[in-house]
C-alpha cells in the first residue's frame, strides 16, 4: 500500500506553445493533485492516487502516465458515464491563465462512498486540495471523509487550498477552505490563496490566522520569494533558488509533492521546505505541469550549487 495518497482530479493539459502561432497548443498532463503525486513519485516516494477517469482516450492516457511514473493507481476508478477533464493554459503579461472543460467530469462524480478507504487508512500521509473540493459537493464530502480517516489512523494530512475562483463561489470557497484548515497537519497555501482568504494581512498575520483556525503547521508559498515555514513554535523564511523560469504551472504542486516526500522520509519541516523550494524552482524551468517535474538527483544538484 502507498505511503502517500493524493485525492483529486487529473486534467489533460493543452499548453499554449511559445511559437509564432498562438493557436498552437502542446498536449501535456495536469491536475494539481496528480501533479503532486507524480512529483512525489519522481522524488522517490511510494505514492498512490485516488480519482475517477472517463472510459476514454484521455483516461487511458492518464492510467498509462501513472503506471510509467510509478504512481499506484489502484485507487482510480474508470467511470463509463462521464469524461476525463481538460484544461488550457494561455500565457500573457500577467503569467498563466487557465480555461477548463471539466463540468460533469468523471472525477467530479467522486463521493465518500466511492473512496478506497483501505488505501486511505493504510497511508502515512493523505493530500488533497481546494480544487478537489471545488469540483462538486460529492468530491468535497470525499475530502472530509478522507481527512477524517487519515486523522483517525494518525496519518499526516497535507492540504493545499489552491483556490480557483472560476470553480466555486467565493463565500463557499472561503468557508470550506477554513473548515479544512482545521483538519490539517500542514496547510500549504500560495500567496494567491491568502489574497482570496484574507484582506490585506502581512505574511506573519496570515500564518497566525491559519494556526488559530487549527492548522498545526503552515508553509506559505511565495513563488520567487521562497516560502515561510511555521510549525507553531518556530518560523523560518526559506529563500528561493534563481533559475531560468519559463512556466510556473504546477510549481506549487511540485512543492507539495516534494514537501510530503521529505516529511515522510523523516526530515524536519524546515529541511523539507528547503528541499521543496528547490524542487519547485526546477519545475518552472520547462513548459507544462508534469514534463519539468524534477527527479531527486536534479534537486540534489541544485541544493549543492
Ligand atoms: O497547479 C497547476 C494546476 O492548477 C493545473 O494542473 C490545473 O489542476 C488544475 C486546475 O484545476 O487548475
């Protein structure tokens, strides 16, 4: 049984190519929690993924991808009546922008009843995101059930709010995310997330608020500025590495996968965050969410630089 289990929605990716033709898209793979699982697998963790995919070409492509990446897909169900989701990435002056074709997808038909509870109960770390919760009320309930099961068996719970305002009403997003923060061992928000959750708080005030809401630990991911790690007793800023970034899609997911991998391997959270910061920097050096995810040797090389 896998040590780390992630739950969510995989999306086939069409990423605008940086060619002269803006209508050219490169096909890749995405979906924040699938990205996280693949990142962790590439960094040496034993990872499983829980979702539903359509009985279609894209669903089969994901099953092949997870198999080739060493992600255990025994928690994946093929749904004969709904498609695998898709998203498009466009690149503009404000960075990347996502458009989705995911309403009614197979993954959105997850419910607490469809969860492989045996896989979740055996895991040492369970991960989900606000995107998993935003795709449907059944999937949202499934995250609460999975986190309850993880907490009952003493597993680490990692949670990335990854708030996508296109996917759910703001008031619901804020309410669900803050209710979930109360359940997590490690809350892993980005600066974009905290801008949606709080009005104009300093990073320290954000971390205080997340601890007050019940998070045992917080890592505030600050992109090119690195991250701030707080275990409740101690706080540390981890600077980012300078790399030639071309596309930040999936960098936060890579951080989550690398952080989970090192926590399960026994690192303290500050060392795990240093490692994850290096892994996330490398994830920005190529296009797409999955293709540039680094392997352990790449991260070791950057850390040694
Ligand atoms: O973090 C990258 C993800 O956002 C991307 O792969 C697509 O999961 C995705 C989403 O729903 O935005």
